[in-house]
């Protein structure tokens, strides 16, 4: 579990109500969908319904348990805050709706203090244990892609190929599927296109962008494949993306700004004639969420640090032709970065993958 010291914030509030589900899990280990986490100077308390009582004992033994069944969680929280002499209660302004805040204002006598960026900074750099879980999530993702492609047969649709990939991910231990993009041919020009009933044809590109959740942590990997020899325009497009992606990865080092990496990759694609066809940011952080700090784009203020886990994923998308993207999930190290995704990055023929699987 991760700890948050309130000493830094004692001038602002006396206790913090954590409502963001990812922050709640990060700080307590509790994975239930309900419950409220209260952080005080003396420790952590979980306000939960009785149905979660044993789950909290197992997952969060360091947290004091408070049952809310009898009086409801607001009245129970009020009673507990009074017992602890809490006068100023901080709350996560991004995680509560206007209605939620109104309910707290009506039900509590304490002064409510809106907060931002209290827990998020703790999550920016991952611990060795977190990095290992993301590595395992990435391994499941890549193995599922390879196994799904090994099942590929002529006449399959994008949707059918996606179903095979998801099936293997579940068999390999994924807790859930975060997202799965499978686009082929002209649909490759859709950066976030979902699998359709389009039959995957010959001599075209197929882009697969896949992420799973394993023990709460996410993965993210994109590879572009082909079905037979694609037209030269598609080959050139892919080569440009791969070159730009590898350049972006090579730039990563502690202290570099996220925006400078994005600009350099964007300039590289512009010089190759594809700048206007790169229509999204270069990457994002990965952890308990599939997209989190840092964001890598032209306006990002982030400075990369050791322990950050992030993606580098340039893409080129041309309407009427198709598109390609290559993406790795990487962890920042003292000397640069380490890739947590290891699938080959060259343009591989799906037919050869499925044939080799039969040998």
C-alpha cells in the first residue's frame, strides 16, 4: 500500500476524504466499488457497507473499518469526524459532482475544503511492484495478440479477429479488457476505430491497439501488421511511423520535457511528408488507469522522471488509403527507458504468423 502524509497539508485541512476510485485503491488496496476513504493525521479509515467488511480486512488490514449500514455513511462520517475533532475536511473536487458536494454540505457541520493534485503526484512515478504488474499486463496483452493472430484465417472480419484476441487474453489471466482496436484497409485511417464486420482483405494493413487490466494495472501496445505485400504507399507510410516511433523512444531520458519529444517526432513525420496525418498526442502515462499523467503532446508541461511509465505511439492516418501506428509502453530509467512491450516492431505478415503456429 502507498501512504500519504497529511503533514504538508495541515494548514489547509485536518483530514482528507478520498473519493476517486483509483486514488482509493492506490492508498488502501481496497478494490470494492463502494466505500469512502478518510485520511487523518493518525491513519486511514474506510467507511463501508457490511457486505465489504471481510474484503477490507483482507485487502486493507492497515485501515480502520467503519460500518455505515445502520446510520448511513454521511451520518456515520459526521459522528467519526466529531470524535476525531476534525474541523476542516478536504475533499477531491474532481471526483465529486455538484450534487455530491451539496449532500456533504447539508450533512456535515465541518468546513469543506476543495482540493486538487493531492494524491495524483504520488502516482506519477511507479514503484518496482507497480512496474512489475504493468510488465505482466503487457506480457498478457502481447501473448494474446500473437495467439489471436495465430488463429487468423482468410475471410475473418475485424470483429472475429478481435474476439480471438480477447478470448486468449482472458485465458492468459487478464482481469478485464480495457479496450481493443482492430482496423484494416481504409479503416486504418480511424485512430480509435472499433472492430467492425469488415472482412480483412489481402495486401492491406491491419492495426491492433490493445490494453488489458491485470491486478488493477493497465497495459497498452499497438502493432501494425499486413496481409500479404501491401502497396508501396502503405509500406512507405508504415516505415515513416516506425522510424518516428523509434526516434521518440531514443529521446527519452529523465529531465526531458514531454512536449519536446512530441515536437521532435511530429517534425520528423512532417519532414517525411506525413505531419498533417499525425492527428493526436504522442503518448500518455499508464498505471492504475490506461491514460494518466504524464501526457505527451505539444502543450504538455510534464518533465519526465525515473519511474514514470508512459507510451510512445505516433501514427499516420490517410483517408481513403489507411493508416499505421506503432506503440510501446516504457518505464523511465536513470539512463533512458526500458520497454515493457517486446513484440517485433517490423511489418509482419499475419498469414505467416498463423502458418507458423501450425508447425
